[in-house]
C-alpha cells in the first residue's frame, strides 16, 4: 500500500452529501484520494445547518486514509458566512470553492487550508490565471455543468465543447505554478466505459485528476490517472538511456526507434517522480 495521498498528486476527489452520515462514511472508505463533504449544491437549503454538524463530526472521526475537504457555499452568500465558522479548526486538506472568481476569493482570507477553486462561470473561465495565482489556491477544477448552462454548451461524444475550458485551466495552472487541474464530474453514473474514455481525453490534455460523484467511479478514475507498468518501464528506459548519452556528450538519441532529447527525457523523469510521490517504494 502506498503512502497517504497528497493534494499535489491526488487523482480522484469524491463528492459526498454533507447531511448524510452514511454516504460520508462510505465515501471516506471508497479508496478515493480525497473526499469532498458537500455543503452546497448537494444539500437542500433547509438541511444546511444540520449538514454542517454532520460534516464536522464525520471529518473529525475520519482516519486519514484520504484527503478531507469541504465544499462551502459560493463567496458572497449568507450560507458561506455560516459555513466558515462551522468548519473552523477542522484538520482539512482543502476547502473547495464553487463558482470561484478572483475578487470573491478575498472573502476566505489569506490564511487557512489550501483552496480548490471550481471554474464554473464565464467570469471564472476568463480569470483562470488570476484564480490559480491567488493566495491559498492549490488547484483549479472544472465545473462543466454550471458552465455549460451559462454558455449554452451541448454535450458532444468527443468532448470538444469543453476543449477551450480544459486547455485554459491546464495552461494557467502551469503558468501559476500550481498542480494540474481536476477535470469535471461525469454525470452518467452507470457508464464506466464512457467515464474511462473521458478520463483519457482529460489526461491527454494535461489534466491530472477528476471530480467524482459516486464511489463506483473512483477505481476507474484512479486507474486512468495513474501510469501503467509499461509506461513506467519505458520512462525508466528513456531516462537511463538519456543519462548515458549526456555523459557521452550527446544531446539527442533514439530509444526504440523514437527520438529522445531533453524535453522527452524530462517528461519521462517527471512521470517517475510523480509515481514515486504517489506510491513510494512500489514498482
């Protein structure tokens, strides 16, 4: 078994309704890298006061096998003003901020747990670099359902309706020096093949994790955003061959018929380093 997950290398973040102690417990034992106890969209307004109490008790009792996070209500709302005192002092790994926009993040202050900013408005999408560079922000996440409503997007089998949004989050996260973003939720709960395909698309675009809405999605997401044994073996081969070439004064070589220069070798090295951070001592 690997080390406890970190926010820097987390692949799966599973939402669980904050007012349901049984679903929270199931999520915390699901194998997800992180669990987001939800105080926002998944909770009826009449249940939010009760949810704050349930979340506090459940997360205080959690055993640390996964990251613990809370999705609060949107900045500027009366509900957020009640959420923050309720979660104060909890040993949280992150606070998840919905409908995040740079000016609104100031309401959460500059100290406290890291923030995961969900980009799900047109204003947030136009400000992804400022969001990623804001104090406390450790990661961006794409909220395509709300964003799609605002922009009038229609779902496509090839995912092209979200190409711009995904690319902006990836580029601006890298430019701001935060971890790669988390992809949006996949709403078709029974379609695990479709989930796997969407994960593959997101990973190819540079995203390195995904928001989940059901425990059955976790295994698929974790596998999709983890390197395979074959990928790790090839990365080792590339790094070792390139290091030998550098020692001989060569800057480019062929490995199994493919050109390997410094950027290719660096990508392979990062893959190995990320795998070691996520699963130290394995492989």
